[in-house]
């Protein structure tokens, strides 16, 4: 484990092995220096989307949501990334915003590009410690992805999280 997340090196390695050879990867968690170093060592360029958040602020949900949606709308609509790493970054968005963000990701991925996502596993969304948490079951996540042009390459449940790799 590293950087306070439940992600393991095997999962990062599994994602990287499925990527096209050498290209640009977009990450939404700039604090993950170990993951970024891993991608760089494998010959990829890494670009970050900085998401504003104030975790101790009562309005975290609003700040995070506005930041992600605003940042995503600023991405150019051209294919340029072979992969997008969004580990538990989007779980504070509501489902409508998730649909928007997934479609934006689709636009900026090259053909056969991959997207890694993780969400809390569960049947009910909830509000905790000033944060909204959108939860998914496998079926619900498959339904959301079904409204996009992505294909599900891989899905797994681990430690109360559901992880998925999507392919353009």
C-alpha cells in the first residue's frame, strides 16, 4: 500500500501492462509520487489534472465537484492520452457528473486507450465527514459504463472498493 490508498503495486502494474507502448498518461492524483515514478520508469510521460480540495472544509463536496467538472471542461477535445489513472478521485461526484466526466475522458483518450477508476462498493450513496460518496455495485457500474462508448476490460472488488479498467 502507499500514499494512504488501498491501491497495490500489482494493480498499477496490471494497468500499465495493458497500456499501449510509451505515451502520455493523465493522472488525477498528483500526490501519488510512487505511481507517477512507476509510469515514468516504464517510459511514459505523466500529466496531472490538479483537483482543488480542502478536506477539512465543510463544503469539500462542492469544491471537489466544481473543480473536477471545471478542470475536465478545460481539457481539449483531442485524443492524446494512452491512459488515465483516476484512483478514488471521482467517487465524490454524483452520477450525472460522472457520466459527463467519463465522456470527456473518452474524448481525450487515443484509440484503445485505457481508463482506471475506483469507487466505493455498496448499494447506497452516503454523506460522511463533509463528503459525498457515490457507491456502486458491479451491476450499477456496468449500467453507467453502458451509457458511454467505453468497453469494460476488467472489474474487481477489493477492500470495499470496486475497481474497473475501461477501454476506448
